[in-house]
């Protein structure tokens, strides 16, 4: 459904904007396998085809199995330097 894809895109953009307001530069969104398959199905339903999702809202997409149904927008240069640099959100409810 279009609404589900818009919800995920909105969440990615919202979390990216939160990071930007905190002085970070978000460049990757990590999806759990379940979340990635969900997003991929939504994109295929909306636009057709069965291509991989490589980017959402200008942010590169990567899959991290451990996240399951969640996504995390991150600034890859800030990870591991302390608190901050990432925002997690629920994709599959």
C-alpha cells in the first residue's frame, strides 16, 4: 500500500532531519532483514519490478540481520565516537 511506503519514507526523513539538527550528517539507513523485505515489497508494489532498494530519501540502504523489523538512520562517521549519530525506528509493526 502506498500509505505504508510513505510512512517508512517519512520515518527515514524524520530521523535524518533529527540527526542533522544535532549536527550529524546521516548517510546510511540500516534495515533488518524483515524490514528490508517489507520495504522492498512496498516499492515493488508501487513502482513494479523486483529490483533491490539501494537508496531511500537520498540515503544509502544496507541490511543488518540483527535489526529484524526495525530501521536505523546513521551518520557512519560518528558511530563509535560516543552517544549519538543514530536514530532507530519501527518499520514492521
